[in-house]
C-alpha cells in the first residue's frame, strides 16, 4: 500500500552538465531529493537554478549524466533511469501527468479529444463525474469541440491541466501551471491540483516563480545552482519570498 510516508519519487546523486570546460553549465550537481506520496511539493529557485531540468529528468523526459530516479506507485517500484524509450513511454502514459509551459496539445484534435488522449492511449476509462467536475471548474464546457488554434493561450493551458488530471496519474508534474492565467483561473488550477492531492492521493510536483502559488503547496523545495538549498514545510508566501532572496545570494 502507498502511504503518505512513502516517497512517490526519489532521485539520487543526479548530475547534469551542458557544454565543456569554461563554458560548462551544471543544472544538476549531485542532487538527491525525495517527494512524499500524496503531497503537493513546489520547487522554487532563482532563474537558471535547474528547476526545469530537474522536472524533466524526474519525469523521464530528459536524462541525467548519472544518478537514479525511482518512481513508486500502486503499480510497484520502477527505476526510470535505465528504461529504454519504449518502456519510459509506457510508464509516462500509465503513471505520470504533465502540465508544461508548451502545452503540447495535438493540433488536429479537439479540446475534448486532447483531454482524453492519455487515458485512451493507456486503454483506461475516465470517471465521467470527475471529468465533468474538472471541465466545469476549468470553465471548459463550451470549448470542448474547439481545436487548439481556436483557443486562447490561457484556454490551451486549461486543456493541458484537464488532460493531466482526468486520468488520475500517480504523479503530476507542473511547470509554471499558472504562468499564463488570470488570477481567478490560476486559483482554480491550484485548487484542482490540491483536489488531486487531498481527494485522490495523487502526488503533485510544481515548478513556480510565484510565492503565492507555492504557498498553496504542502512544502517547497528551494534549488540554487543545481543543488537543494532547503525545504520549507507549509511556508507562507512572505517566508518563501524571503527564502528565495536568500537562495539567490
Ligand atoms: N539544452 C540546454 N543546453 C545548454 N544549456 C542548457 C540547456 N537547458 C538548460 N540549460 C542551462 O541549464 C541551466 C538550468 O536551466 P533550467 O531551465 O533548468 O533552469 P530554471 O531554474 O528552470 O530556470 P528558469 O527559472 O529561468 O526557467 C541554465 O543555466 C540553462 O541555461
């Protein structure tokens, strides 16, 4: 059984370097971290501190030079580092949801088809009541037949959020999920991520620059220069803002 004490995801000694010698950049430096199951963790840090790189490596979308990423879910324990592309695709489809800045919607499909795509590909079925709740709270009911090019940036973002949520994957990764949204819709998205954690025991890992958004999470991990600079449990937005300034020094 997966309990909140079990880490949903753990990474050990991740290193990643771009370039060589004087031009070398180290977005991950011997970074080890655990993300508890059924908790909402925010990842913050100065620009260039390695947040997006870490998220991509944890999600199996990018590889580290060395180190290990282990995913634990009801399906068991999987070491992502070491899987081939086909195996990784399967794990991502079954266990991981993505809300990324580039929404990666399929242009030829309607909003509804995009939202249901991961579930359909995985051969699963959607809980209609939950689906309708998500659509309603994201204000997408009258946009379901539209294709991405007929939607605003914010609406495309909401479609990507719905797509990540409806199949109830074990872990949801979100990279600046409120970045393009007005305050009200941003609050709805954060509320849905909380619902995913509180009601459906999903694990959410969210990169954000917004201290108010991070304050909605259970805990915040601070990155600085490719390393974990600290972890704050239930911080306020003011505490986060102060910690960020400190991490940037
Ligand atoms: N494909 C790449 N090639 C070379 N350098 C890269 C590449 N991707 C990222 N980097 C560098 O790695 C470092 C970390 O980048 P990353 O995007 O992970 O930071 P971040 O904390 O998410 O930044 P931001 O808050 O600005 O989005 C940066 O210095 C960046 O320029």
